[in-house]
C-alpha cells in the first residue's frame, strides 16, 4: 500500500470497521460486530500505523 492508501485506510476504513467487519476466507465469511469488530479495528489500526511509519522512514531514506 502507498502512503496515501494507508492514510485513507486509517482515516476512513479502519474507523468504519469498528461498527462491523466481514472477513472473507476460502472457507466462507466471518461477520464480526460489537466488541469483536472494535478489537479487529484496533489491531488493523496498529498494523497500518506501523506500515505507515515504515513507509515514511523509507521515503526519508530515499530522499523523498
């Protein structure tokens, strides 16, 4: 994901996930709501924030 995509996901998609999320697997879908969806959103936020920090560090190292 690009930095712009990560920023969009963190500002729009992840907050929306806290209301409910559908995880699609090869074996079917899992629908999570309530506290479970909030926990998934919190985890995804942490993962994407780490990716964004890494992308920003890499851009600084690349001179950009």
